[in-house]
C-alpha cells in the first residue's frame, strides 16, 4: 500500500490538458447582459439547448470568416 | 535483550500505524526513526555517526529516487507520454477489445518509465476523456489499468522505488535488471490482456474510430524534443553505467539538472510537485532498519526463519514472493523491501541460497502483491477514487470476487519464473 495524497489537483491538471486534445474545446467567459434574470442566466451553463445553439453559432461564425478571406 | 524488545515494539507500532493509515505515512516513519535514534543512543546501540551512516550508505538510492522524480515530473509536463498515448489510440478501428489491449499496453509502458501514481493519473485522465467523447462506460477498464501499472512497475529498475532499493542494495545493474524483469513483465502483460479480453467478449464496440492529433497534447515542441532527448540520454547512461560505474544516482541527478535547465518549466513549480513525503519516508525507514539491524533485532528474526529454510531451502524463494506479496497488499511496499533486505542477506549466507534470486523474489512480490486489495497500491487507490467520483464504490468483497484472480495468477507465474531462474 502506498500514499497518494495531493493527487486530486494534479489529476485535474492532467485531465484538462488531455481532454483538450481528445475533445477540442475552448472556455469563454460570457458576462451577464443587462436586464436578464441572474438565476436563468447562470443555468445556461448546463443548458444543452443553449450549448447546441452556441456550437451552431460558432460553425456559422467560422464559415463566415473563412468566406471573407 | 531489553533493547531488542523496545525496538520490536517500536517497529510493531509503526506497522500498525501504517496499516491503519491513522497518520501520514511519512510522519509515522519520522516518528519511528526518532524513537529508534533516541533509544539506540540511550542504550549505546549506536552513536550519532552511525545514524548519519544509515542514511549516507543509501545516498545513491536516495539520489536516484529524487533525480527520477524530477525527471518524470518534467517529462510529464513536456507532453511526451500523452503524445505516445494519443498516437497509439488514433485510428485503431472500433473494436473495444483491441482498444482495451492498447490502453493496457500503454499502461505498462507508462508505469515502466514513470512512478505508478503519475502513470495512473495520465492513463486514467486519458480513459475518462475518451469515455466522455465516446459516451461509453470505461469503469472496468480503469480498474484493469490500475492492476497493469503494477505489472509495468516491475519492468525496469527505475519503474518503482522497491526496484531502486533492491538494485542499490544488491548491486544489480540497469541492464541486468532489465534482462531478468522485462521477460516476466511481458509474460504477465500478455496473460493478463488475454484474461481481460475474455471478459470483454460481449462488450459493445467503440462508437467511432478515434481520430486525434497527438501533437495537440504538446504545448511546446521545442521543450518536447529537448525533454525526450534528455530522457533518452539518461536511459543510455543507465545502461552504460554497468561499464562506466558513474553511479545511477549521479546520472539521475545530472539528468534532472539538465531537465530543470532546459525544460522551460519554472524549477520552483517542479520542486513543488515532487513527492517529498516519499523521500522523508524513505530516509526515515533507512534509519529505522539501520538501527534495528545494528541492535540485532532483525538477526534474531532471520535466525528463526533460516532454521525453517535449512529444512526446505527451495521454498525460500517462493516464501519470499508470498511474504512480500501478502504484506504489500496491506502495507506500503517500501518499508517491506527495506526491512526484508538485511533478513534476506542473513538467510542467504546462512542457508547458502542465491542472494540475487532472493532479491528477484522480493521485487516480484513487492510489486505484484499490491493488486490483492483495493488499498494495496497507490494506483488502485487512485482508480477506485476515480470511480467513486462517478458514483461507483468498489468494496473489498467485490475486489476479491472480480479482480484478486489477477495477482493470484501473477504471483503463480512469478513463482514459476523464479524457479526457472534458479534452474538456469
């Protein structure tokens, strides 16, 4: 048997690096716009429909940029 | 006589505290070392110079452990091992059994060059990331990977700390270690992969053929090439040490220094991530066992064991594997190895057995025994921790029922291999 203390932080570090290679992704910060409900806004982080819409928007955005070039 | 009883009580207390895990293992070992020093000096068993000697006699092993830790930490950050992993699993098709076999081979490869904790962290992170991408459940595979880290752990001299200690104590060179241990490690790998593949007969195939760019795991190609070059050079010097006799500790420290200068990483952050607890644990145990050896406690024990082995000499090798294996299932394999070394030396001299074969028995038992229980090795503790986060608990009963067959087969094959070593 052996000790494995201090491991969780290191694991998260290694995992986030590998995950970026296996599932390429970016992390962006969206500041809460004025006039929206805070609770509803915070729930968007887990909202599959919203994330899908963001993915579609990213595709369109990149295509538009490519076309411009 | 009095000191023999006192030292035996201290040692028993240390073992109890290590098994129960009530305190950090390094703190337990440091407390034990302090008690041994205090009583040893008080009863005139040894002087302060002798205490320094207990540590400095093992300076090369300690340097090798520290150097290897720095090397591995910097190598892990360079992305070399992640690159190898992603290269191996890219475009392998959709067969789950083929995928599992490659992941397990990769585990053995990683743990041959890294300590088991780092190897498990890398392979576990890779498996969980693939699980997320493929939307499949790889819980079972994570457990197998943990078991396989202990197979890779006996492959090379640098694969685990017990290997380094045994090699240092018995003057076994890097090449000699590889020549004896790689074949057994490969046999165990092939047999175990076969066992896993049989269990995965009905598993669903992968949902897609993985296409991953391995370079995406590398942050800086320059650092990657530099780190890989230093690593290869260190390996070459380890092999050449049998001719050059530079000292493995010195080679490891030189490699670590080169890595600190050229890796591009902040040395302070590398030093921060080194497992200093293990170093303190190791040094403290050298003092504990050095003191016990000087007091004659270990000799008393060795005399009793020798009496049995004089009747059945051939059993000594198998007995050593079993004792090391069984003890490693519950206690850290580092103190087991350090404690058994003087006993093994005594028995070898008294009964006339091959000291090197007894050393191999220790290496096999200490590395493979950790797979007997879910607390037997750090990689298994990490793997079960990963599953716990996914809401899956593995009890002792479940472990024995599903996974204990692996160490049983491993120790049986290691026993047969040891007999083969004696015969040839």
